[in-house]
C-alpha cells in the first residue's frame, strides 16, 4: 500500500480507463443525491492542468467532455457542473455532476449546504453509462 487512496484503489466504481486516466462512478451519499455523478481521475500525481503536457491536457479534457456527453444522454439533467478542485488528493481530477432544478442543492454548488431534501430520481445502470461513454469517446476520436 502506498498511503495514497487513489493510487491504491480506483476511487469508485471503474467505468473506463486507459493508460493515462480513468472514469469512475461516484457512489455513496453524493452518488445517490446526484445519480450519474462521475469523476475523471488522472492516474499519476499531478496537481494542476498546466503541469500536463499539451497533448495530455487535450486528452484529459476530451475524456471529461465525453463523460459530460454520456451523463447528458443517460440522465437528461437540467445542467452539468464541471469542477476541478483537488485540494485534498494529489491526483488531478474532474467532477462531472448532473444537476436538476429540484436537486438538494440547486442552484448552489453540491458542496454548499443542502437547501432541500434529495428528490426521488432513477439511478442509471453502470452499463448504460459505460455504453454512452464509449460512444462519446468514439465520436470524439
Ligand atoms: Zn496517488
């Protein structure tokens, strides 16, 4: 074990990966409140987008945008929030968060205090998310 959770584990349910990065489905409370919430995680320890080579940066953003497309296709959210904070882990990562006008935090960021209860919403299957992601990655290539 290397004492880094994201080196030792995928960090969620793994939907897709290549040699540079991976896409995981966020579970737990956040995954229940925002079904379809995914994260794109760079495998290596890199802190900032500008630390990546230009080709790596393009690759990471193309994966982020493919995930955005997949989440839109499967979940039909009112909005997508893309966020890259990374204050707590040494892996550059992007949150791809489906948002609805009636979700527990809208229009605030999901990390703000909740302003209403979590509404009932169908959870997508991981197979549907992965299939939509593969299609989006293919059309971006
Ligand atoms: Zn690590």
